[in-house]
């Protein structure tokens, strides 16, 4: 007999669910994490163990075997880290988690007993549950190795802070990111009306807009707009023009991958080599130096592991996940569901 209602299959076996599952993630230790829509709202489920139900969930963050999420109710935002309730704030967000279990977020602190008066009515940056910095508008924390935190402070001038030290001051700035080894910190910044990528205080480029970016120990890549055209600018040159650049990531060996749109479709760049054009490109994920994604025309997508494509195409292809060193997805073809592994 076919099961009615929502169902979740893991390696062909039914996993009990009470509602509609979505946003599936595998943690590094193999546990399956997903959100579930149930009567009364949403909840987070980790390895089959459901958390409390909230009106909605926000800011789900994962790294390694650690995870965190905000749950919103009428009373405010409640933070859970690895299934443990940390606290509640009137408003909160910008949650980041690292593979060592550190976490940082920003929250608005209302005046109440037990809270330092200097924090009342302020935006506060928290590291591992303790207030680290505060101001009128504190946002966009980034975590580097050894719990080094960078963040923005918005105002008439936008300030960039790293480990409590002012490292940048601009007309406008966007959220900072560390390189994987923590040796470099980068953020888009506007100076005299022009945008560039600021790396450790040095601005690269001058454009109408800078959006997606990534930085490694040795290089960088960012999306720049000039008029109606978009380019990907790297330390070794630039690619384009494109109509849009949606994703830029750095690989563990210091290379870059990006997804861009052209008049003919979407292209994927793997360390400078362009694949495509494709009608669709699905989730891009990495394991070591290998990049995996799904791409192709609608109704005939293939699974890609680097430059290698699956032997056949599928009418429907799920977002792939990394499992035991392989890229795994499920595809529908000729009325049958197939497990696809690369």
C-alpha cells in the first residue's frame, strides 16, 4: 500500500515524519537535519529527534557537525544551538556557526532585569552566548578560526570590526568573510560612490556594484556590475560579460567556482573552465576540491561531479548531497526512481 501524505525516504527506507519535510542537510557526522512543517508552525528535526514547534524557523546555520536555528513566536526569537535552548530576544538574526561549535549572532536587547543597562535598546553582537560588542546597528557577523569575529556597524559611516579592532570605514559596506584559514578578511565597500572588494584594508577594483564574493589564502573572486553587464573579477583576470552572477565559492585548494547567467542560459565555472550553457543549475556543493551540482534543460537534468556528468538525464533530479565521499541524488526517469551516485 502506498503511504499517503508527506514522506521522507532515506536510502530507500521510510523515515517517520509528522509533517512536510524540507531543507534537508547532512551534518558531517552523518546525522540528517531538516525542517518540518506541522500543525501550529515549523520545527527542526535532527536524526529523527524533533525540536519544539515555533510559528516559523529562521536563520538555519550548519557547519561540520554543529547547527543552530532561531524559532519565532509572539514573544520573540529563541535561539537553539545543537538542540539546546540558548535564550530569547525581542528580535535576532545573522546567525553563523563554525565547525568547532562556535556561534555568533546579532540581537536587539530590550531593557529587562538581569541585563546590563548599557545594552538596553542596542543591537548586540553575541559570541557563544556572551555579548561581544554593541551599537545602534550591529550586523553581519563572520567567524574565523579560533572564534575570531568580524562584523559591521552601520551608521553615517559603515565600520568594519575584526576582533574588536576597527579595520575599515566606508560610505557603505556589506558583510565580511574570512578565508578558510583565517589569514584574510574581505568585504565589499563603497568609496566615493564606487564599489570594490576590500581585503585586509586594501580595496580592489572600482565598479557600479559588487555583490557575491569569495576569498582564499592566495586569491579572490567577486561579482561586479558595470551598467547592465556583470563580470567575475579575480586576482588573475576577469570573466564575462554576464547578465547576472548568482554564486561564487572558493574550493579547498584555493580555486573558485561560480554560476552566472547569459542570454543563452546559465554557465558554471570550475577554476576558469566554463561549463554550459544550461537551462537550470541546482544547488552547488563541495567535498574537498570536487564541486557537485545538477544542471541541464528542464526535464532532462544531469548530475555533475566536477566535469563528470551522469550517464543519463532525469525528468526530475533531487538536489544532491555528499554521502560517504560520493555525490548522491535521486532521479525520476521512465516512471522509475533511480539512485544516482558520482
